[in-house]
C-alpha cells in the first residue's frame, strides 16, 4: 500500500497538482496506509496512519466531478480518522491520502476506489446555475396542508445542485414544515419542532422534545440547554377590536436536555397588546384568532446575555436582557432608532446582528413592496440607523426567507417558494455588488424555509 510522491509545495498548489521532477527527495521512503469504511451511502471514514507529524488530507478525484480535498488538519504520527463527506450518489471516487511534512514535501498514499451508494432521500432534482464552493444544506418540504410530512429529509447540495449529504429526522412523524439545520462547530442542530443534535456523519447525538412543540427557531446554549419559541394564546380585551378577542403572542423559553422549561420571557408581560401595526396582525385567522406577534427568529448576543428576537407581525426586532428580562431596544417602525434614509422593514424574517450590522429578509407584506434583503448599520449608543446594503429579490415572497453573510462576503439568500404552487423555491448567492453568482432552484412542489452553507471540502 505504497505510492511515494514527495514534492515541494508552492503557494496556491493543490494536492492533486503533478510534481516537477526536481521535487522528489531521493532516498526517503515513507508509507501512508489508509483504510476506508462506508458511512451510510454518501460518505466514507478514512483511517490513516501518518508516519510523521504534518498536515493531512484526503483527495477526491472523479471523472465527472472537479478534484477536491478534505480540509487539511494538523496531525501527529499515529492513527487519524478523517470524514470524507460531500460525495455524489452512485459515483466512483479515487481517494488518496496526502501528508505534507514540515519541510513542505508531500507523501502520497495508494489510491483507493470508493463507490457511493444510492441516496435514500427522495430525489431533489435541483437545478443550479453559476458556481460556488461548499455544500448548501436545505430541508425541502412538500407544499400543502398535510399534518404529517412524507419523505421529510435534509440534504446537502453541491455547486451543481447534486445531493452529497442527507439526514432523516428521528421523529419524522412529528416534523414541522418550518424545519432547518444550523451549524455549531462540527455539529448540526436540526430543528423539526423538536431539536436534534446530529454529527456530520448523520449520527443522532441528542434529542430535545419540549412538552409543547417549539416553532420557527431553536438555539443551543453553551450549557446544553435550548432556547426556543412557543406560541401563547389568550383571551384579552383589545379596544381597537371592540371587546374580548382571542390573541396569540409568543414566549421565548429555555428548556433543559429533558425538555423541561426552566426560563421564560413572554410578550404578554412586556409588550403593548393594543399594538396591531399592519394587515398581518389585524387579520382574523383560523379559529377566529388574531396573530399578534408571530416571532420567527432568535439570536444570542454578547456571550449569551442578550436575546435578539424578530416579531414579524409587529414589524419590529427586539433586544432583551436575558438576566432581567428587560427590553433593551427595539429596531423598526415606532422603535428606538432613527433611520437616516430609506424605509424600515415589514413582515421580516431571519434577523441576524453581526457587530453593528443587522441583516434580514424584508418580506414587505405590510408595506405592499417586493421582497428585499436589507442590511442596516446600527449605532446602538446613539440609536441611529442607516441602510448599508440592499438587494431586491424581484418578486414578493409572502412568507419565509433567510439571508446569511458568507465568509467570502457574499450573502446566501433563501427564497423559500412560499406555499403557493406558482412560486419556485430558490437559494441564491449574491455578491456585494448585487450580482447573482450562484443559484439553485428546487421542484415547484417543494418549499424551503432556510438554508446553511458548510465547508467540508475545498
């Protein structure tokens, strides 16, 4: 099991580059044995025995897929396990271990052929355009009103829209439509109403099933507890509606690993129950209930001491002191910030604050506008705001949506396709100039709530 290639590396060289004749170091013979084991249908576990310390990776080569490699890791001599993720279904791959030594030379082990199996998830049949890096995780859900989802799954798509990763939630029969996956280190937080912690290999590590199904968002705390959203429906007197009506607000709850609620913050205790700013909050919905707040995203800030929550039907985003429950500030119409120019958002989704930049999807329902992605620069102390970046989707996404800033500065936009048959779910990568550099469309009978980009290969 030995193929020796020792080469001097240059900046920007890829491991699969052919070395020049003068790069071989004579008289040095090192073995780099590797054993492969399948992880499900689309992944492999490479057990490699580097003879010396260095940087180790596994190259993936295939006739119809661009060469890639696993993310290099620093290793010491011994036995190392490397997860080879991101391979297409029913493909033959040449997998090659490569060790880069301290002097820059490389040891290349024997090539081994690994054949992936068939994807177990239903065929996604995504259509991609442009090119990108990384794997885009999505959870396609069937449109319609059925209570139990059939064929529920999470998939990872490569640049060409091909399925290269998959996971089926443990409690499939309880899965909510607004499901998504978040990435915390090497683990995935899968939200289906329950909260599943999953390894990159697709192994279920933990399951938190709250007594009442959480909706829209769940965030893992550093102590192992989970922060989530619960609906709270009450009968209250509302002057503008002329008497006692049934209203649904929201509670932010912290649950322990057993699913027991250990902390709660409730909109009924802190907000004005006479505030119904737009059509979404004023429409009498199913069961003759007014949807007053409709929380749809959570974020932890400042070492988990501050909670950012988006209230779609209030057209506002709140910052809450987690220790005291005090409302620190409000962004949006009739909030604490003065906007220098342009418009505030309405009916928003997926608010995320990074430093002083607040990025979100402005669905625009209450304003009668087309959907846009907008970033506000906030001065928290002065309570001023200005629009720092915006991108127009070009049509109205009446619900759902997400925008994530990627490491390369681009923005990953999820336009979920709504639940209307004529809208197609899209995930798009937009550069700072507002140009679409990559996109994928899903079948018209699917919608996608959110997406996430991971980098398991390069």
